[in-house]
C-alpha cells in the first residue's frame, strides 16, 4: 500500500512521516492553500528525505514550464495535477473529484495514477470530508483515495475501494499545515496494516 502524507510544510513533520512509514510526502505549491510551501522551502525539506520516499508536488492550474522548474528546484519525483495543470518529463498523478461524472472520465494516458478526492466548490482538496469509496472500486487503473482519511476510517476505505494508495492531510493536523504527529503515526499504522 502506497501511503502519502500531504500538506507537509516543515522538516519535523516530514521526518516524522518518514519515520512512521510514509511512502510519499506531498508539498502544496498552490498559493491559495493554507498548506502552501515555496519551492525553496520544499527543497530544503526534500534534501533530508530518503530517496526511497517519493516527493510529490501538488499543482493547481499551473503551466508545464512552471511545474518543470519546481520539479527540478525542489527535487520532486511526482507531479500531482489538479485543474488545468499539465506536466511533461515527470511521473504524474492526476487528481479527480469523487463524483460520478469525473469518476467516469479516467482516460488520461499521461497519468501513472488517479488521485480521487472529495468534491468541493471552495478548495482543491484538504476538505476533511469523506466520499463513497465503493464507487472507485471497479476503476481499471491505478488509483489513490483521499478525502477525510484518518486512523478511524482508513482500513474501511481500503477494504471498500481496493486502491493502490491512500493520501491523508487535514484530518491528521493540529492546524492547516501543522501535523499532529500522533494522529499521523496512527493513520500510517492503520493504513500499512490493511
């Protein structure tokens, strides 16, 4: 099971995630997000992370040129693309919202995986709200589920959806951008034991 901790904004949280078994950590480069981090800040954290842990950049409505520059500057392994973002020359996880219309629209040959998150009209992810995970179960491609996951529900989500990976952010925080390390450890333990 691939387990990503998203919304990392500081080195202590990143190292705690790695120590607890995270497969990937996510840096949010969307300036409107309360979890925004500069590519310089992400680079300083990424250089302390083992190569075995993927560094994922979260991009919203960004150009391929901007993404390419940040991928290089921050030492990223994967670009997670939301909205109209496009990227080349890097592994891509394409974000989709968990509603029937968008779940049906999964024909993106450029994406290694789909990241399926809770629909929201206000924000791009990080809502803390869940969705009906069973709806993703029959997707015929690699996918990651996100949206309202924590230690209390991640095993059920995995059992219902049978995903390649899971992604948590807001439900394992003290405040936006600051992780609660105990909640994060419990989430990782539950996800990795499923």
